[in-house]
């Protein structure tokens, strides 16, 4: 064969040997890095974030190559102290994030992971999730987003898990991918990342598996990717808060972003939302930023840097200024009700303009303690309503307090959603 004929053939062969060619990255261009400034500032100024919640922030800072030693040290220390203190109550997904963050991008904190045996402890947590499913009608202790995070981390840290035992739980038919009958895009995206890691390990023969396991893994990935793509509107997948992790899932497992138009559509909408302040919560910023810089959680074991790094952000370390209005505040009034099965308790409350859902709940509680008393728990996304009238949400029964406005479920939590005059707000005892 003449050399001119061999060359394209060789190229074809090489191409087919590189599996990562499948995915296509969609990231902001170098000139546009400054659009990401608000996200970085939100994360860097997130000093008030406590303990394990910082793991998501540290993971992102490292993954996208933002170097700020003082901040990294502070976050690392917080995470380690909290992991030691809360060891038994820490959940599978939290521990997974701790391992991912501390181990990210080849740094010295790996020692802590090893000395505290975090990976084998994660293996135990994962087992406990599966055992709970066996004894509580298929319901895990936490949820499939966390189970996926745990599988992803076990896979990336060469932890022990049996493919043949684990894979069947991740079939796209499993009810845990759905909340109230609707596909949870966040959950699906995290599962695609985990299953793609597993698939690559099988292909590299890093783990033992038979052909059937590999086939199943491929089928599940394809089906989950299709569900994510079906949840698309205006370039977003699910909603704005599930889009970052969906982009990561699409990068590693589909050709969707081979089409430049698809990429521009997503970036355009996300950058617009950044400018509108949609990512004011540090966790929201941390979950979208890696994808915008062309990174996925599967990159944690590599040396990390990105288009925008070494980061040329003008990181301001000042606390954001809260504006106090000089003119007397104006008030709005809203309707608020608590629904338990067929029973409604309704009222009308007056709150300051700019108040959030939680302020309305507090005002109602003040009016009528018996009907409207409630309790919250801190979560990375702000206060989570854990009980109303002492009726408590329970993962084993898949019960929770759902937040609605004018009959529609909200896509923000009680501490973030800003209420409008005349709105009908509701907390409803629901099953997911
Ligand atoms: N993280 C987790 O374990 C959470 C996983 C997650 C899929 C998460 C969304 C996605 C993410 N990126 O973190 C999730 N929500 C879950 C699993 C749940 C269930 C929690 C119980 C369980 N089994 O673990 C449940 C009950 C179905 C649920 N979310 C409820 C709610 C409502 C909370 C109301 C309340 N009682 O306070 C609410 C407000 C929906 C509603 N209308 O009632 C809700 N979730 C929302 C809006 C969200 C989004 C938050 C967006 C925001 N800006 O505040 C979310 C990002 C998230 C957090 N939920 Co849930 C989804 C989205 O809109 N894209 C891992 C751990 C280590 O931290």
C-alpha cells in the first residue's frame, strides 16, 4: 500500500481507539471568561457556608483551576473537621463530595482520605443505601442523586463495588429517577456521569465485569441521555439549576454538542441567567461553573486547568454590599395555605416587598401557631421545610412538603423564592 493511502487509514484507526472523541465539550471562549466573574465571586465570598457544604465549592475551585491558597486551606480544614465530627450521620452523597473535593487535581489532601479510610467508609454508606432499598420498598436512605455521586466516587477512587450487583439498580425504569412521575434531570445527569465512569473502567479492564454488564451499562447511559435531551427547552435541560450537570453528562456520553448551534443555544441562555443573578447561591454557582469551563467530574484525577485559567478573574474579597432602602419599605399581601390531603388552612398575610417564601411562612405562623407552625433544616440550597404542624417529611415513605405558587411547583426553595403581590402560595403534604 502506498503511504498516501495508509495515512487516512491510520487516522481512522487512531480515531476509533480514542473513546473520549465521542463527547464534545461546549465551553465559554477565552474572551468571554469575564462573564463568569459573578459565579466565581459568589463562591469565593461564600465564607458563611459551613462544613461539608464547602466540599462542592472546593471541588469546583480546584477542577477549574482557580488558585487561591488561603481559601483552599480554609475550606479543606472546615471539611476535614466536619467529616471527623459528623462521621456517623454524614450521608453517602456528602461523603462522596468530600472525597472528590479533597482528592481533586492531585494535591496533598489525599493523605487525609487515606488515613481516615474515607473510600472504604463510602463503600459502607453505599451498601447501607442498598440495604435500605431492600427493606423499605425500594427507597434508599437518601436519593439516587446521592447514590450516583457515591458510585461515581467509588469508581474514580478505585473503591470496591460489584458491577453485577450494582448495575441493575441503575436501570432507567427505577422509580428513584422520578419525583411525582417526572424525570429528575439532576439525578439522571449524575447517574450518567457515574455509569460512564463505570463503563470506562470496564473498557480499560480496571474492574471485573462480563459482556452483559458492559452492554447494560451502555443501554442505561443511552436511555438516560435521551431522557435528559427530552427535558430540553430554550437550551436548558430540566431547569437552569440542572443544566450544568446535564452539560457534563452530555460531554462525556453524547454527540449533542458536536453541533455548534446546540452549544451556542445553551451558553446564550446560561450566560443570560448569570447576568440576571440566577446563581446567587454558592452551591448553584459551584454546580454550573465546571461545565462552562469545559470540565466534568470525571476530570478530577487529572491535572486541572481550564480555558479561563490561570484564572484571570478580578476576584473581589469584599463581602457583597447589601443595599438598605432609604425610603420606607412598601408592603405586599399574599395568600398562603397549608394543604394536608383534603384539608386546607388558608390565610392572607402582609409582608415587605422583596420577601421570600419563608418570610410568608413565618408571618402566618405568627398569626396562627396551631395551623402554620413549621420547622426547617439547613441544606446547601438554603432552609428545607422538614415539618409543618409537626407532620414530618420521611424518605422511607417518599413524603415531603411541596412548595407551590398558583398551583405550580416552585423551582426554588423557601429561602430563595421572592413572592409577588396577590400570589397564592401553598405548602402541600405530598409524595414524590
Ligand atoms: N443533594 C441532594 O441530595 C439533593 C438532590 C436533588 C435531586 C437536588 C434537587 C439536585 C441538586 N443539584 O442538588 C433533590 N432536589 C432532591 C433529591 C429532592 C428530594 C429530597 C428528599 C430526598 N429523598 O433526599 C425531594 C423531597 C423530592 C426534594 N428535592 C424536594 C424539593 C422541594 C423542597 C421543598 C421543601 N420542603 O423545602 C423543592 C423546593 C421543590 C418544590 N417545589 O417543592 C426542591 N426540592 C427544589 C426546588 C430543588 C432545586 C433547588 C433549586 C434552588 N435554586 O433552590 C434542585 C437543585 C434540588 C436541590 N431541589 Co429538591 C432541583 C432543581 O430544580 N434543579 C446532595 C447533597 C450531598 O447535598
